[in-house]
């Protein structure tokens, strides 16, 4: 019986840890989504080759 109680409390502890991780993770994901720049608003970088003109 003692082993079953240990496993039950271990499982409960893991569930609590998982819930805490998810609770901490969600605000970070929300912030990242809020700060994300949509691909349509970005431009492709164009290399600056002006330095080659003088050669």
C-alpha cells in the first residue's frame, strides 16, 4: 500500500509541475505573439554593394 501512495503523490506532483510550467509558458507565448511581425510587413534584406564601386 505504501508504494501505491508514493506513486499517487508522485503523479500528483508531476501534474502540479506540468500545470505550473504551462502557466509560466502561456504568458511568454502571448507576449511573443503580440510582438511578432507578420511576414507581409517584413522585407528581404538586400546586400549593400556600394563599397565595390570604388574598386
